[in-house]
């Protein structure tokens, strides 16, 4: 099976799993500790029940969605993901190019393998940027200026990594950035000669190019970058003052990503955030955290209707996106689902993942009697229908 024959995201996942060594794929797939949150992110979508309405003309239908005055062709974009170049060299660029071709946003992580300059070249004005604040505020401000000077309009400020999480699947697999891999890991990797060839042909372990300082060059080693990254990333003293600093120096749209508590959403907006991304980091930080879908209605109700409230984590089907939009999400971001495609088939695979999700959304909307994204809403859920029946008696 190749990516063109994939009928759903799971097919792309299986193709991706065959391409990379198990330890590398554990980095893609894994959560934290017992992976309760990772499983729950998908399970909550499986519990959704939508009630269709028939005899509705949906022959003229559209998924067009407006975000910050910009129209996108679908209600979802590609979430920020780090180190994608480790899984397939050039994966960040494949994702950016596929998103641009589809007319949806691509969010480049500042932990990406490619640089934001390369991301903007590939993704054009569909490119957003996701920022982790550094302990040293001068690094944060340098990043903000670098991104703004490229014309990027929307910044995601991620706040959900105050500590480095205990990702036990990675600890068992023997893979850790900057350390010599274990013998079992190396032996298993030999079963993936295509990945090994591309890995060494591209120069080995990809660099975190967005963590290069202005005075540094391509000759700066990955070890040097990792040493700085480990010193500056995931710091417990991060506070609302860091958000205030970002807001003061960022001229464009500002999204705060990683919010689960309605109180944090309210305060983010009070401090100038233009939107909220409800997320539990794909189940990769706090294992007992609720899923974003569970918290979405509470966060949505806590801020003004004019503030976009978005969601990521656990998306594997177009129906998942439809459920999130119906529960109040203004927009949705998909991570692993798109990455599977890029790993399995480069840009063509990433585009296939986007097409699969978009086609599934179209089918879901047709079944539900919805001709546009605006037609989706909580009235489609079974509990609302039961209330309708009770009120009608």
C-alpha cells in the first residue's frame, strides 16, 4: 500500500510505522507515564453521538472558515510539532507546502528541524509560528523580531511545558536526543534501511534551527544547540509576566496554547490574547489532564464569543473535527494525523492526510444536513435531542 491508496489516517499511521525505527516512532506516538491522557484524547471523540437531520439540501456546501479575517478552505490546520526532520528529512517543509497547497494554516514549532525562514518560503502566508519562551528574555525577544520581520501574522505562545515530562515509552526504547543510542535500538534500526539512508544522507540528527542565535552559523553543532535548549526550555519560574512580555513585543495575532482551565483562558484574554488553543499537548505532559474536548465547552463559555477558541490533540477523523466545531471550537489543529502522512510519503503523504480529513468532514456534514461550518453546533448532539424531546412533551 502507498499513500495514494490510504483510505484513512490509520492507514497512513501504519505506513509511517513501517518507515522509521521503533524508538523513533515511539517519539511520535508516545505520551507520558501510563499514557492515560493519550488514550483519553481519542476515546472522548468515540463517545460523541451526532443526530442527523435529513431532507436538507446541501448540494451547495463549503468548509470555508474565517480566522482573524482570513478565509481558509477547511476548519483545520496543521499543529506545531518538533523534530519532524528526525522522522523524515524535510518533513517540516513537506507539511508547510501541503498546507499552503490546501489553503489551510501550518504552524511551525520553534522546535522544528527547519528554520522559520524555510517554513515561510514553503508555507507562504499560511504560516503561523509557535513559541516557547526562553528563560533568557533576550532570546524570546530575538525570536519574536525574527518571526515578525518575515511577515508572519499569527503567533502561538505555548505555556504547557513548565517541566520536562516523564515519557516512559522513550525511556524504554533507548532513544534520547544527544545521547548514544543503545545496542537494541541500533539493531532494530537496521530493519529500516530507507530511513537510515535518508538520515545519514541529510547529515544525521537534525538541528533545532530556530534555536540558533543570530551570530551562529550552520556549523554550530547540534550538541551546542541542545545544551542551550536544555538550559532555556521548560522553566518553572514562567509566569503571566512572560505572556505580558510577548504581548507587548508581538505586533500580530496572539494565541495562547495549552490552556485547559477556564480561569487561565479568561486571564489570557484580559492580558491581550486574541485567541485560545485548548490543548493538553497531545497527552505528552500531564497524564491525568482532561482531554481538550472535555474542557472545550467550559473554556468557550468563559470568554467573549468574539474570541476564537481552538482545539488540538486526539484528532484522527474528520468526524472528530466536526464534533469539536459543534461543541464550540472556532478552529482545530491536527498534529500526528498530518505527520503520519509526511513520514509515509513526504509532501504527497501530507497532502493525502489533509485530503482524507477534508473529505471525511464533507461526508459528515452531508449526513448531518449541514451545508456550511456555521450550521454545525451543539444542537446536533444526542443529549440536546433528548432535551428537545423532553421539552416537546
